[in-house]
């Protein structure tokens, strides 16, 4: 059953931290391979000269979403144990707008 | 310099990484928390009382905790290493200031600093950045994350015209 570490009560253990480094490694590898470490590609989204970031992001969201749905339907993954950020609509709208402004300025 | 991976392939691979993170650890991906914690740690070295009394950053240090001993900080280290490794294997590693054709290096750095300050503030206000909210929250179909994600696009498109000298 998954999520494995939560069920094994090993959240925030050294194993958790080690896995975080490994997952981060692949996260960085995939982001850079796809061009998301390139600020001109990030900015490209907002001028529509390069929409790589949108393609990568939404394929990733869709893939992860389908995998989460499939595994939880099969009873492999207990989705209620997964972290979901709390819903603060007004803060998120403000934060999103400010982040978008910063993103197009800085290219992050 | 090698071409970037096809964006759909990269996206599917990223989806698998995100899914693996949920499956193994029960948590998604994050980018901004490691930087927030690193800055809090550095500020704490200089002005500990000020940081401790801060409503937001104080709890990083509550009961003598080390703010850097947190899974997203470890993930941040991994992300840096993974990105660096990718530039090596793809022949893309070089020192440069990447910028649009019409802007000076100094101008680009000023824009980057201003943008970075906004992104840093917004990522704390929104409990995450495009990784934690945009990717992980959205894949969980969290309403707040989708609101956040569309607000990011709105903010970016609304501002793009005014900072176009930086990129076009």
C-alpha cells in the first residue's frame, strides 16, 4: 500500500530526506532536459513565441493525475493520505497574480 | 549544444516523477520552500531576534529546530544536482546571463531581482510556487491550486506588454 513512507510512519525520517534528494534529482534532470531551466522559454509563454513550458506542465499534470486516479481506483494508493494545500481562494488569486508578474519580469 | 527533449515526453516524465513522489512519500514536488528556508536561515544568523519574532518565519525555529532540516530543502539540493547533471550530459553547461536580445546584462539582472522578490513573496502568500501548487496541487485536482495556476497566467499576460523590452 502506498504512500509507502506515510503508512510505514517514516515521514520526516532520514529515509524520507534521502528519497527527497533522489526525487529532486530527477525533478531537476527532467526540468532542465525539457528546457524549463531556460528563462527565455519561461518568458516565451507570455509572448507566445515558445510555449514549451505550457506543454511540459500540462502533460505532467495530466500524467500524474491519471496515475494517481488509476492507482487509487485499484486500491494501491490511499489518496486521502496525500498532501493537499489548504484552500485560501483570495490569497491564492493575489499570490498567483503577483507570482505571474514576477515570473514575466524575472523569467523564473 | 543538444536539443531539448520533446516537451510532451519531458512532461510525461515529469508526471512520473511527481507521481513517484506521491507514491513513495505522500507529498508532491516543491521548489520555493527550500529557498525560503535558506533565506530564513541566513537572516537568522544576522538578526536572530527579528526572525524569531516574525509570525511566519518564527515557527521555522520553534523549539530550537533547524529550518534546513526539512524534506523540501533536501529536494532543493537534489533539484540543483539533477539540473546541473542534465546540463553536463547535454553539453549545455556554461556561465552566462541568459536574456532577451534587446536588454543589457545589468538591465536583465535588475529585472531578475525585482521579479525574484515578487515571486518569493507570492510563493509564501500562496503556500507554494508553480511546483507545489501548479504541478502537485493541480494533479491532485485541488481547487485552490487551479485558481492559483490561472491567476499566475493572468498576472503574467497582464504584465507582459510592460516588460517586453526584457525579452523581445
